[in-house]
């Protein structure tokens, strides 16, 4: 792989009472487990960071696909959800839902763009076959 960009971060203290900071200092977060997992809350957790990162990356993929088709998808909006839960083997798993809204696109065209974006998005490619990813376009669930 030809590397185009490298993100670097350091985390100390883990998800319960941790701190994360990127090498450039732009992202600097206190990490806390959510109350739903027995934590104190009051900070960011890894699932929130993943939800934001995946949605941002997926939006860029949508815009790239739209540009290739000479379409404007600048009004795209993505609601993302990352579910965290136990697996049968006592490990833990994630599942993702990306609900994409593409104003100005009919349901069929929106579904085609979202499906194409799922093929090129680096987060989608990294997670494919590893976690469940549910996609919807303009309120219609994709298969």
C-alpha cells in the first residue's frame, strides 16, 4: 500500500480513566466508560470516536462517488450508531448502523450511491466481514 497519510495518537489509562491525544494536539480527549457500561461517564469513549470517524469517512466516500457521477452530494448527512456487546466466546463485538440522508436524490439513486460508497470507504473495507454494518439511504434499509 502506498501511504498517503498517517494518523498518530497516544492513549494512556485506557477506556475507563484514560486520555487520548493526537500527535498534532488537535484531538485531545478524556476517555471514560459510559454509565451504561458501569463507568462514570463524563468523557468520550472509543465507540463514540469510532461512530464519528466512520461517519466522516463514509461521507467523504459518498461525495467522491457523487463527483464521479457529476452529482452534488454536499448536503449529505449521516447518523451513525456503534453498538457494543458481548460475543458468545466472552469477547466483545461491535455493530454499526449508518443512516444516510441524501436530499435531492430519489430513493433508488441514493441507495446506489450509498452502496458504492460502502465499497470504497476505508472504514467499510477495514470492517467488512468482521462486524455487522447496516446501511440505510433516505430512510430505506439496504440489503
